[in-house]
C-alpha cells in the first residue's frame, strides 16, 4: 500500500512519547446525526486495549485539524496477536528444558545463568516490540478523512490519509477461517486523492467500518 511522509505523533491512549493528552478544546462537537449513527452502527467501546475505540477522549494525532472529530480508531483485531503471544509463552518456558540439551547442560553454572538471562531478555524484547506494533498500528476515521498510521518503531511511523469527500469506493476483504469466525478483515478504500487506495488491515467488524465510511461519504463528511 502506498505511504507518505513520517508522522511525529500518532498513537492511542497511553504512550508518553507520542500521545497528545485530551482532544483540542477548540474542536466543535460532532454533528448529532453522525454521533447517533456511529453509536448505532458500532456501539460503545471504552477499554483502552480494545481493537475499536468510539469517539476516544484521550487520543489525538499531530496533523489533526481544529474542526476535526475522531469518530472511530481501530487497531488490528486482538486475534492477530495470538501467534506471537503463543510463541512468547513457549520461549518463556523453554529454559525449563535446557537441562535436556547436552551443550547447555555441560556449561559452567555461571554460563548457564547468563545464557538463560539473555534468553529471557530477548523474549521480553520480542514480545514488547510485537505489542507496540499492534498497539500503535492505528486506523482512524474522522468527520473529515480516513487515516492509516503504520508503526515500525518509536522513531519510524508512516501516515497516509484521504479526505472523506474524495472516497470513491469502500469494500471489505476476508481471507482464511479465523477471519470468518472472529469477524475481522481488510477494509479497502479507493480514493481520488494522491494515494489512490488506503487499506485498514485486519480490523474488527469491517462491514460496520464500511457502513460508517459510506454514511460519511454520502453526507460529504460529518461537518
């Protein structure tokens, strides 16, 4: 998917390096019809670790306009974390079986301790990096535009956006049994902007996301 320039500050609710606490005081309240429609379609979510946040209060991004209201913020579905969580658990319990590996078991006690310590450290770094990648990969729908933020590390993020008025088509894409069972997939947004397609990858309830974007597009945005 095409990307544009790096973004300095975009993240959900609780990351000190890149969060902007509280929404701008100058931003007007969203149109009541839009508010009701979003709640009607998507319901309410309040947990900070949710894959979908509706009208989040402690969430912003550097490029946000004063008259821009965040309607929904999405992360990849929680099930997408299953593989790396399972791998992390296996890595954590692996040292219990080191005594059955001759090479490691024959090492001096101090070396075995250092080896185990290094193993746990690598496991922690791996798990933390995977969590950050999930937590800060964010897809945003505002009353003015759709936004895709790709998080690579604390120093590298990429920001793609398209105005609601320039959206031409929105479709969903499912692949695999897990996506059908847990109801998550891709939302493909065709636009007339410089970036001709924006993809929300593996987000929950993609059909509801499409419906909200279509409602906004038909109304020319939720201004």
